[in-house]
C-alpha cells in the first residue's frame, strides 16, 4: 500500500498522540499515590490550560466568530463530562473494566458518525471495530471483574460523552481555528472540575513528583495529544480514525509492562495481534 508523504506524516502524528495518551495511564497510577483521582484530573486540566495559553493568545480575536456556546458544549462533552465521569467511575471499578468501557468509544463514535455525519459504514470499518475491540477485551481479560454499580454506568456515560463531543466537533467546529478549539476546551472545563474536585476527595499537600507527572499529563498528554487528535478528526472521517484509537489502551499496557519489567502472557499477546489486525483492516 503506497502512502503519500502527508499520510505518512499523519501516521507518525497519530503514533505520537497514541503513545502520549497511553503513557498517561501508568503515570496516573503513580500520581494517585499522591492525590485523589479528581484532584489529579484538576491539575491535568490546569496544566493543559496553562500550556495552551501561548498557542491561543494570538487567536483570541477568532473567538467571537467561532461562538462561545459551541466551544462550551465541546468542552463539556470532551473534557468536563468525559473525564469527570471517567475518574469518578474508576473509583468503584477496576482499571481493566474502565479501560474496556471507555474504549467502547470507537464503536459508539462510528455509529454516531453514521447517524449524524452521514459517513458510510463499510465492511472493513465494521470488521476493524469488531476485531480491535475483541483485542482490547483479551488484553484485559485476566483482570476482568465487573461490579454492577453506579461506577459502571458513569463509565458508559463517559464513553458516550467523548463520542458525542467528537461528532459535535466534526459537525460544527471542523473549520474553526484549532488553537482556539483546543485551548478553550481546557479553559471552560477548569472551574467546573475544580468544584467537582472539592466535592469528591478534596486536595492533599502537593509534592514535587506529583507536579512533574501532572506537568506531563497536562502538556504532552493533553494539550499536544488533543491538538493532534482534532487535526486528524478535521482531516479524516470519524469512522476512519476511531478504530486506530484501540492502540491507546494497547500501548498503555505495553508501557506498563516495560516500566514494571513484567512479561505479557499468551492471551495478552493475542490481544495485541487482534488490535493490530483491527487497525490494519481500518487502513484498508
């Protein structure tokens, strides 16, 4: 399969985005030793907002023509509700089931893109989604335990919110300046998440290791990764990009194994193969 130079660049950017998001997961486990989940989320969004300022400052004049209402709704779906539901839900559910449910996002976003964006669902797209999701389930199968409580429904709501926000961006903000869109999703979310953080768990004394982790999650793991993500969603169909996102939890497990020095078992390796097969099907 011959790829144009721009497609190769996009694949490289997607790889950077996937690894950046994936590294958030093992780092989050370390960060939670210092701060409660929602306080950690607050600092992630705070540093995301801070690192967005240099990029959005020159584009502030575009704010009025884009529309504050649209930017607020995108922020609500893609950061505030998505991450708040996710972090609260993960307090009652194991990380394995949380990862599986959050990454039903590609399935939901493909359905939504067909319903609201009139994107055509090909056999390869359906096959890619099915194989990729099966791979994610296999990767986490050894840790799989479901506790049917409110946390499970919050995680489902989180995935729905992320898919809704992506389709909303594609439909209403695709032509808007990326700097403004990416920055204001953090600006609008910050005060809401601060209030939620005070309500659920509060804050502990801040330590240097925690700040360093939060700096990464806010800058590279949020600002940069989201900027690449919105650029790709702008350029390609949602239903084409979504199956590639199965690489994020796969990379997160791989990075965790590298950090801890553990070896993956056979089922986990088969899961990685299925994720790769799903991504390959999508690229076809």
